[in-house]
C-alpha cells in the first residue's frame, strides 16, 4: 500500500514540476484588459491594393484573442497603434520541373513600420519594423493564390506585433525582480 502512495506522489510531483516556469494570463504584470488599445488603419506605401483592410482586421482579431489589452474601436484608448505598410514582396522559390521560367511556389512577405503611442502623454512606447510572410503554391491562377495569401501574411504580421506588445517592457514599468543571490545559511 505504501508503495502505491509513494508512486502516486512521485508521479504527481513529476507532472506538476514541468509547469514551474509557466505563467497563466497576461505576461505584462497587469490584469487582462487593464490597459486599452486602439488600432488605426495603416497607411499603404506599396502598390499592392487591399493590404490595409487585411492588416487592420488581423491586428484587431489578434489583440482580441490575446486578451491582454481591451480593444477599443473608437474613442479614448490608453495605447494607439498606427503604422505604415512599407514593403510587399513576392519571390519565386521553386519552379516547375522541366520549366525553369514558370514559378511553382512564391514566398510572399509584408513589412510594416508599427508605432505604438501612449495617448495621455504622447510618448512613443514602440516603433519597430515587423514582417509577416508565407509561401504560396501557384496553380493556374496566381492572382487568386495571392488573394488567399494576403490574410495569412497579415495574420502573421499581427501575431508578431501582438507578441511585442504583450511581452515587451513598457517605459515606466519596473522589470520583474530576479533574485540570484544564494540563500542565507
């Protein structure tokens, strides 16, 4: 009987020991939704149409799913996300066998200069270039493949921005203390 109790306790400690570094909820140190954020439409500096709508939709969706910030669609928010889409690239990465001129797979990438400003003070808390990319298999209709890929690269870009927002350290907030000192005897 004692053998089963010991095995049970050992199993329970092994299963819970792997979660020692896991943190549940937002990583910003604040409760979920304590700060609000508003996403404005980005300015499109490329020649590719329809990127602005895809990026705006993806940014809002990603921020809502993350839940670290309350999303405001209008009015006053603590943080305002603005940006400009600076680059849209398509590069051939593989070609049809026997035909070195016809592209089979394209790599599509979208780069935006993202700026996050604190509304109350006007302080820029983040200004960074962020890129989203994906690979598209071209069938008979390249335009249709690209249309389907634009939301994918917009989601990738939005995920990167959200990660920087939620994991990044904001000015004025103390970094978590790390105690590396050895315990006193």
